[in-house]
C-alpha cells in the first residue's frame, strides 16, 4: 500500500504488481500498488501542503520522533528482518543486523538534532550583528535501492526529517513490504500525517513524474550510475540540488607483505558478501604475480566452506540475487568476460541448501582476468564474482585501475607497511578508502559518498548529511 497524507491507499488507477521470494519463486510475498503519475502528484501535494507546519515544529519534537522510531525498529527486529529476507533474499542474520543499524541511524540523527544550527559571526560594520540561519529546503524526494532498504533509507529519511523537511519516498519496487515496515515504525513513533509519503511502483513513469515535479526542492538518489546521471540532468533543468550515490568498480589491493589466508578472507567478504549486491563490493582484486596461485588456492578453500540457499535458513551464507534480470545480467557479463580471455578458477559453494534451483541463485565465481581489455575490468557485476588481476607491482597496478576507471566509490589496501599505506591513502581517488579492511563497510557517523561517476557533491551519513537538506541564510541586523 502507498502511504499518502497519513492514509494507506491503492494506486489511483488500481494497478498492481506481484512480488515473489527470490529464494523460492512460488512463494508470492504480496501484491502491491503499481503507482503512476497521479499517485506521484498526490504524494507531492501532501508533502507540499504539510511543509509549512513541519518547518515550524520544535526541533526537540522532531528528534523525539526519530528516537522513538529507533525503539520501534529494535522492538520489532525479528518481524522486520523476516520481511526483508523473504522479499530481498539476504541471510536472516544480515537482515537483523541491518534493521538494528537503521535503528542506530535514527538514534544518531535524533541526538544530532540540536547541533545543526547556524553560527554567530563578527561583522566588519559597527553596530551590526551577523549570523547564519539554517532552514529546511522544502519537500524532498528520496529514491532508495533494494540491497539495503532499511539502512540506506534511514540515512536519507532521518536527516531530512530532523531538520524540518517533508518527504516523498520512492523505494525500490523489490522491497515494498520492508519499506512499509519502516513507515509503520515512523507512524507508531508519532510522525504527523503528510510529513512522509510513500509511493510504491515498478514503472519508470512514477519516478520521472516525481523527479520533474517543481515542488520537489531536493532529490536524494541511491542506485545505478545511468539512472543517477539522468536524474541529475533532469534536476539541473530546474536548478534543484541532487544527492547521488551511484555505482562503483571498487578495487582491493593485496600488498606483497600481507598474509594471504587473511587476504583471501577479506577479499571473499568484499566480493561475495550479500551475494555481491553491494555498491562497495570488491569488483577487482589485485595481487602480485608470484603470489597469484597461492591466493587463488586460499579463496577456493573459502568457497568450499560457504553455504548457499534460502536466507531464512540461519546456516546460509549467500542468498539469491534479487530478481531474474539481475541473474541474467550477471550470467551475460561472466560469459562475455570468458569470451574475452578470462579464466574461471572456481564456481559454486561447497554446500547447497534445499531447492536452490527454485530461486535466482548465482554461484559465487572466482575468475582471473587477462592483461588485455576485459568487460570485468570496468563493468560493475552486482553479483558474487571475484575478478583477480595479477601484476608485477600490485600497489601501482591497483592505484592505476582505481584512478583510471571513471568511478571512485571504495578502495582498500591490505598491508602492514606504513609507507605503502601512506602512498595508497594519498593517491587513491575514491570516497571511501580503507586499509586492512574489506572494500565494504559504511559507518553512519562518517561521510559516505563517491568521487567522479560514483557520486555527487553531497555525501550521505555523518552530521554533514544535513547540509543537503538545509539552506543557509545570512542575517545582518543593525542595533
């Protein structure tokens, strides 16, 4: 159901779509409104009409709602996590962890509410008081992905609400039940009607209608680079601010001094975790040529230990991909890479859960890339594929790939040497740079945003996230 002006409602024209469990396709998880432009208009109108009340509401009251939302999420973790696993496919332990992280985000921004004001400045004019006032931008549009539908949505919704904006939220059509659960938590926490409006739909028409509506004053998007760039162009025509977190071709470099068994574990976590459906997943692993075979051996040992299946089974490590299109795309990309000279070193988990053939399962794949051009050097797989490149100097090769790739979301170096660490941190052109850690791992209290085609000028997370959702007014008063 959509949630507009405080009421649950169907699509205006009665259109619906069906969502099935990607782990067990016969399990229909629900039938949801397939919203269109009329529904977009209703949602934006509700947010526009409520903005005047919202911007003047006491900041302490806004913070209290976020704090209570965190309590609601924690109190209902098992129920919400089960919804998430059933419609998105991730293992239940990861779904629980994501629910709790979303709660942490709401709690963090509740605590940050009283630290988001302006400042007093000295004036060069006699008898003049100079200060800045921070004000909400107005109704904002939030477009969120399927892979972290609670955590990423919380990173957008919490700062937007706490500074006094109203929200129109368009989640991925793959996760309607999880999105509804988050709205239910906010409603139980006391969020006033019209402040947050949920629009569910699978067509591009509803998204375009929302992006092009002149009443929308800011757009925060997480998703593919192609869609993010299109939204940026459409928003630029209206001179509207955009926050973008887009694709990544993230590189993990294994320095020659680092233990290969540990490196293989970190690389597997980076490439295979969440079935590779992370924007920060390792898209390329670079190792020194003389250590390639040993590294491949260690990764194969890890694959032999992994279990793939329905995420509702607590023993499962890897679930399915989110839908058939994702499965087909990953298969085509892998086939093309092999045609272009890549060699599959290993494919498949050591243990398979029951009925694995009944879902959108893609076997984790270890593949070595040739020195020549290959699709997997540039394309984001968004699937559990680990491409490995062997180089005479892994650090130099890895930094070259990072800086020449056109994206710049995440990069990681595994080393115990301070000189290599300093060189890597200085030279790697990416928004998230890690040492002795996976390429994945976003912390809500620190800025998160990509460089180049991976992101825009406004990062998410951290206290600085409120900058996107506010405007600054300079005020000069003569006494």
